[in-house]
């Protein structure tokens, strides 16, 4: 059974080059079909899809987008809501009321996630002023009253950091994914990954559903970065001089095949596995971030 993958991300500066490159990298590496972005600097939400899905927006406010999704790969439809909750408690109560009205009429699988701007318990915040209990009570009452379940997470405990130093640093789990009864009883459990915080003070939330079928070998792709390497020109000159007998077309095709094979070897020996190296660095950042969170938590107890 194929795997559908979604991305929820509250990302600052989504229009700048670094953010665009990071978003493209995540979408490509994780094979994401549905991307839901919030851009606080321009107060705008974006829902980006590929041709795997048919999306119909059913309702939209300044704090959420509610849509019907038809998955062509799974042959099923479900509901998705993307939340970007206000920092104001009164505005959030309006959000809980709006979503509760939607929930009262739902008899199908429903998944929603994003930045809820509130915690469900005191352990989800470290540093700064203590969370206000009435806000937590409102949020928990909203979830309990509508039969919603927190899907948990893999990765760092917190999804937001103010990136301040010393005693001013604050970590909070503001972003999460919830599902309803019908989702839980229709689909296998989802996995929510808190990805490394890059280009934003919020972690991207990668939502994975279903198991991916085994894929074949990756196709060969020429990397533009190769031509910038100091040894590339000499490598190309040496390998293109290899003698091949036959018609001009046969010689060209054969040389290209040889060059492709040699490029794969040269790439690994000279540059290593770039994607693996990037993943390793991101894992190291996530490990360091988690260790820092734990050390900070211990230091203020």
C-alpha cells in the first residue's frame, strides 16, 4: 500500500531563497504530496498539492483552512484542516468554536494540524512565563468535546524556540496533528515527525500514513554542482578519450553510458553521498537540539 505524506509548516520568509530551497529539499526527499504552509509575516496560509490529490476548500478563516481531499493513489477521500491559531486567547476560543461547529457534522476521517499557539499541559513548555491554565483548559475541552486525539510525535519534544540565549530561551510544543474517531478507525496509525528547525523558528511537521511499496533503483541525474569541482574537467577529459569501435552513433551512446557509470563512482569517491551527508548533519543538529532542551529543562528544575 502506498504512503501519503503531508507537511504542515509555520515558516517565516517562505518567499526568500533559503526558505524556498529548504522547502523544495524536504518535499523532494520525503516525497511529499500535500504541503500546508503558514506565513506569519504576510498573514497568509498556503495549501500546495500535486496531481495525486484533488482538493476542495470548504471553509476558510484567518485561523484555519478546512478542505476535502481526494487521494488518487488510495482511492479515498478525507477531510484536512490546517490551523494557524492566534496568539490571543479570545481569538483562539473563536477558533475552537468554529472547528467544533464543523466537527458536529463530520462523519468521515478528519486530520488537522498546524500551529495551535497553545500547549495541552505544562510539560510542553520550558522557559519564560508559565502557560496560562485557562488557555490549556479551553484547548483540552475542545479536543475532548470533539473526540480528537493527539497523534504524538517522533523527534524533538518541542516545535518552537525563540532562539534567545541564556535564561531568555524558550521552547514550546505549539505545533501538532490531531485526528478524529473516523480517521483512527479507517486508516493505520500515522507517524508525525518533528523535522529539524531550519529557516524558521517552527519545526516542519511531516505526517506519514501507510507503508510505502518498495521502489526500484533511482534514475541517473546529472548534478550541476559536479562541473564546479576542481577535478571535473580532468575527469571528463580522461574518460571521454576512451577508445570505442563502431558507427558514430554507437560510439556516442557507448561513451555516454561509460561516462554515466564513471560519474557515479567519481561522485561517491570525490564528494561522497551528498544527501546522506546532509541527513547526517540534520540528525546531528536534531540530537544537539534535543540534548540542549534536556539540559535546559534540568537546569531550571
